[in-house]
C-alpha cells in the first residue's frame, strides 16, 4: 500500500487530497473482469467522502470509480461498459507488416522487369539469327589470288 498527496486541476475546478494505492484485486464490470489497482482519494485533511478508482493495465484506464467526487456529499459510481485498447507494440507490428508487404511488391516488380529484359534479349537474338540464316546471302570472299609479282633484278650501282 502506498500513500501520498495529490493535486488535480479539471477545467475550471481543482482538488487536492490524500491518495492511498492498494494492492491488486479482481473487479467485474459490464466490460468484463479485470485485475486492477485500487486507488482511494480523500479530500485534504479528511478520511471521509473519498472516492475509490480501479485502474487496469489491460484496459489502460479506469475500470470503475465509486464514492464522492471532490468531497461532495452525494455518492456516484461509474463502470466501464466496453473498451478498445491498443498498446504501442501493435503499432510496431503493423508497421513491420506494411514494410514486409512493400518489400515483397518491390521484389516482384524487380523480377518482372528482369524477365521482360531477358525475353527482349532472346527475341533480338532470334531476329539476328534469322537474318543471317534466311535473309541476304552472306558475302563470301573471292578465292582469286593475283599472281605473284616477279622478282626484280638487283639494281646496279
């Protein structure tokens, strides 16, 4: 159990008082059953007309509040009916999932571009092969060789 002083300001009204944090207990409200910390708040200098709030880590907020608000003589009670709580770890995991999907799309696009380039190269090679095989005849060098020039007599000095 922890005790201390608290001071809160709500819009245009303020309060201060003593706070006692109790242990963990189980509380059932319309939204379900939760393990909660019970926090009791008393107006400064009094141990009466206090309020008890029940905080749940699972919900990330108050599950139930009972007592007198700001020392008012009439009682009140609030209970959680439903909740949707997302911790930061789900945000990180969704970011990782989105990054994985983007990476897969980039890899797929790269594969498509490589396959297209490969097909174009094969098509160009086939066109070149067909031109040389069936297109214009290849030029053949002539086998005619001119006769060798006769040796020149040595010149006289």
